[in-house]
């Protein structure tokens, strides 16, 4: 009964979006850009630069309220997607705009009845991929046929997928079942900011700064506290560890972390970008921050701690042959992490070149040029 009701609600939602978007077909498209904003630290100036050239409408999810209101102060029109009236205004804005950029999966896009001269761009919130997503996500394969058809409608709504490498382009081709012609090799705009900031943070320190950025897990992370306390007990006082977890992730025995003079639990809303810029060593698991780190600190040390690899493969899935492309052996225990920290310096250059090929500080400029071509062509 519950599944039936959910299915019916999805059908009503779909019909509502289609009806709203269809209303705009008799009107001339506006030479404006809609930016669908859901991910922190993914914009980094792109919206502001777009706003210098075109009218911009930002439609945002609730978690991005602070960022959206900062953009409103610049005179940018904003709408909260997570409300009935906000959704209506969002669909209206998307349906009447020549260019739409999205930083994530937005279900309503699959039901927008696009006009032939509209262009939708996916500006994904990750520069690379370790885990599977889209059609390759293990969980999505178990969903109903109607759900999978809806996923595909959303993926098919995009004309272009903005990437920083051929490798990431291949991931989108597999994950969203799209064509090579849909891949936009401009480089990833947010990496321009990272490359600018790394020059400002080139400060030497006697301390060795470790950053632990694990992927979000739905269940309480039983490993985090025990493993990180044990890790720091194996390292001398010259090492300092910062831990940042997802805002919705629960940590067991947090007081043990706070009792250590060598460990700092960073606020969940603090920018991961700023933490990456100052880290000498990054410990992560399946997160795309590994690709950002190799870009801004190719002389640093990147450690992959996959204590739950078998379970993660079963529940989510990993990109094909990803382990062979990593710059170091995957660690499955704290002892292996300690050994990797104390081992010789890594060479991240090949890993960086593979995943950050076009991320050279000029990505925003190239994407703006692509968008200008579309705008000029549709006058």
C-alpha cells in the first residue's frame, strides 16, 4: 500500500511539472541562466561571473539557504526549491531560460518539456569518481522499472556534462548512458578557486597536518573514534589530525576525540576546501576530495582507508579498475595507515594528470565561452 501511494505521488508530481513547463512553450525563451544549487563549495564564483553577463536565477535547496541569500545581496533572483511555491517558480524559470546549470540530480528536470534551443549543463559536485553512481549504483539497479525510467529521463535532460578529464567523461558516459558528444571538456570551474587559493596557503610549518575526510555513512560510524585515536597514539607529537564528517553523520564516543591534544573535530559546516589547502596528508575513503587534493597538493600524501571495502562494493559499488589507478595501496587497518604515513613520499602526478587534465585555472573562462556560444546562437 505504501509503495502504491508513493508511486501515485510521484505520478502527480511528474504531471504537475510537465503541465507547468508546457505553458511556457508559446513564449520566447529569455536570454538568462538558471543555476540549480544544492552543493556547498561547488560554485566558487561561477554564478557571480555569469551574473556579470546575463540575468541569473538561482534555485536552491534548503541546505544552501545561507549561500543563496548571499547571492541575493548581489541582486540575483533566488527561489527555494523545497516548497510548493518555490518549485512552481523554479519550473517556470527553467522552462523559460536558454541555459540551465545543475550541480546535482534534480528529479523534476526529467519532466521538463524542453524547447529545442535550450541547453542544460550538469556541473557535478565532484571532480572525479571512486564510487559508482547513476545507472551503475548498486542500489539503483534494485529500484522499480518506473523509478529507473525516471532516473533516465533526468539524465537525458542534460545536453552537456562539464568535466575536467577524459577519465571523468568516461564515468558519465557509463553512469548516465550518454554519448561522447555530451561531454564538455572545459575543466571543472570550482578548481579555478582551488588553484588560486593554493598559492596563498604556501606556508611552511614544523607540524605535519593530517586531515581525515570520510564519506557519509547512514549508520553511526563505529570505526571513526576508535581508529583515529589509535592512529594518533602511534604517531609522535609533531603530527596533528583534523577530522571533518558529514553534517548528518553521528560519531560514537566523541568525548574520546576531544580528550586528545592531537585531534581536532572540525565543525561539519566548515569548508573542506580550506582544510585540504593546509593538509600535508589526506586520509579518505571513497570521497572525491582525493582528486581535489592531488590537484592542489601534488607533493602531498594521499591515503585511502577502506576498512569496509567488501561491504561498500556490495551496497554501492566502485568504479571499474579504480584501485589500479590510485597512487598508493589501499589500507584496511590502522596499522597499514600508520605504515603509509611513515613511508616514502608519494608521487601524485600521474593520478593528478589523469583526473585533472583540464583543471588548469581557466575552466570557468572556457565554460563561459561555451555558454556565450549558446546564447549568441539562440538570439
